[in-house]
């Protein structure tokens, strides 16, 4: 692995940490509303109910696997993103290191997401189950009174389904990631380009607030496109705790048939609220740490 790849990997890990720490309570309410849309009237009701039922710590359920998930996902994502940019240059007969267009970078990000999906699926499964455990117990889908930790959830998955059990929801994760990250990186780069054009500078010197806004805008575009897919993924990963869960297509059609199309957008409000600070922090931490390391090694 070259020095550039190590820098991309490390900067991605730093960005993933910043993303989780700034947005975990909103992610928890999103998962609860996706998996139990009939329990909560909306974002505020879910948020306050969680605090009244299990305290503020309830909003941070799944933080440990979320950190592991986001650090591993973004480390692999940005490592792959750099490598996939080289692939795009090769396919486009461009010189190594040549600047890519925003669309070409979006394509590289979309391809890179396949590799990050493999990294995030196991930890995201554990995170989602921890976040929705209170509702699973209250609805009688699992036994009550069991202490829920990262280890107990992981042990249950291993005992029930074996190592491959951690990859329940993988197909829906990949289906979510490919178009999602095309929009994510495409919107991010396009937004940076517009700020650079407006300020008469290059994209690396647009300033902190425009950089964070560009990251948030990229995240908002991602979720607007893939949110129904993410909802299906959360259902598969959480409900499989109570027994065998149907695949992506059956789960999707079951939600639409029994709950209506609107149920696929349960939890969208906290997701959109979360996306600007979380993804803004992600890209700020990534770009700043990457620039710092590049200067240190003289790359």
C-alpha cells in the first residue's frame, strides 16, 4: 500500500469518527422510526420518548458499533475512492494524477462504495439491533430483561446464524451504496466547484463553512435518493433478530402493501437534520487531516 493510500485510509477514519460523534442521536431516532413507524408520531415524539423511557444514554445506543462501522466504512471508502479515481483515469486514457471532472469523481465514489459496503454491513447490523432493542422487547419480538451490549448482540448473531449472519442485509446495503455514493460525491464535488467559481479560487481553498456545507449537501442528496432502500435494510437487519427475515424484494413489497409507501420514509426528518452537521464534520475532518498528512510527508 502506497503512502497516498495510507493517507486516504487514515483521513477517512478520522472523518468517520467526526461523523458519528456529531450525529449519533439523530441516527438512533432514524432507526427506531424506520423499524417501528407505528410506535412514534414523529421525530420529536421518538426523541423525547427515548429520553423518558431509557434516558439520554438511549440516544447513544449503538455508538460503539457505529464508531467501528463509520471508521471502517469511511477508511475503506476513501481508500477505495482514491484507487478508483486511478481506475477512472486509466479507463479514460488520462495521465496519472490528472484532475477528474465532478461526474468522474462521482463514478469513482460509486464504485468505491461496493468495497465499503462489505466493511460496514456487520457493524451496522449490530448497531441497528442495539438502537431498536427497546422496541423489539416492548413488541414481544424478543425476550425482555436481557442485557443488550455489542458483545451479547454479536454472540446472538453467531449462535443463531453463524458468521454469515453478520451479512444479513448486504444486498440492500450494496443497492443503497452504489447510487447513494454517486450522488454523495457528485453533489459534494459539484458544490465545491460552485463555491470555488464564486470565490475565484480552487476547490481546496474555499474555506471551512463552504466545505462543511458541501459535505452536508452531498449527504442530503444521498439520503433523498436512497432512503427507502435504507429503510428496508434496517427492517431486515433488526427483524432478523426475531427469526428468519424475508429478502429485500419481499420486505419492500410487504412494507408497501401493509403500511403504505409513506412508511419507507419513516425517520427521514432526523436523517435530514443529522446530515448537515454529520457529513459536514466528516468532510471537514477528512480534508483537513488529509491535507495535514500530505504536507508532513511532502506528497
